[in-house]
């Protein structure tokens, strides 16, 4: 399904045809249409989820190739990503409170900018609902893929470091995937930003949520 949707996206590179959106929507339609129980689907497709680990490790290749750039701009990247990750947690929690959502939803929303695995783990730790967090993470990724390039064009951002931090911090794997479309260096920076965001979220979210509460 992913292979097919990727071919469609290459032929018609529209945001709404991105594999990240089209593949799951198509799969959901098939599962519902053929009345397939989720347990049966998960038993057959579970090994795909296990490939997230090796896929993440594979990001080390472009990181290695651009290590000299990463080392040179380490402070800038660290401060930018740290600020972005903390702001994402705080604004998510405050917006949820402003909308008068219950505590469980607020806690589920807070770690949305981290990768799915980390966000779900953090959500469970702070009292959220991991399955709802996974939905927020997916929506964040899709929104980042749509809005991120618009922001890059609107503010005329040509610097690879800035573009990589923007996409990797705000929209994790989806943003990193989009960043590689701008170039190897932008994608490498986004990979670092994604990992740092996950780490900072894991450490900071429990403390910040307690402070906000």
C-alpha cells in the first residue's frame, strides 16, 4: 500500500496525496470494508511496526556524512530544538486547558511533537491515553508536512540548519521525511532535531505538566 501511494505521490506531488496520509486512510478503508478485526490485522502487520527501530538507526548514515556541520552548529541546534520542544509542550497543554478539555486529554496532547513511541510512553507516564496521543502525533506530523514548507517559502528560509530544525522539531518523522526533499543536509539536521525533541520531551513533559496542573 505504501509503495503504491508513493508512486501516486511521485506522479502527482500534492500534499493530500502524501503516503503518510493516503496509505493509512486506504488501509483503514480496506479493513473496515472487508470487516477485518483489528487483532487479525495487527497480527499480520505487526512486524512492520517493528521495523521502526532499524529505520531510525538508518538515519545515522546522513548524520555521519554531515557530522562536521552538526558539530559546528551544535549550540544553535541544541538551543533552537530545546526551545521548540518546550514551547510545543506548554502551548499544547495551555490550549487544551483553554478549550476546557479534561485532564486525560490534556496529558495526551502534551507530548505530541515527539516520535510516536516516545510520545506514547510519555503520555502513559503523565496520565494520558497513549492511543489518543498516537492520533495527535499523526495529526502533528501531517500538519507539519503541510504548513512547514509554506512557512519556509513565506519567510524565505534558505538556510539548511533553519529548515531542518523547523521541520524536525515541529513534526518528527513526517517533518524529517519532508526535510530530505530539501536536501541531505536539511534532512540530517531534521533527524538530529527529531531525536533531541523526543529526548527533551521525555525529560521535560512530566515536570512541565505537573507545573501547569
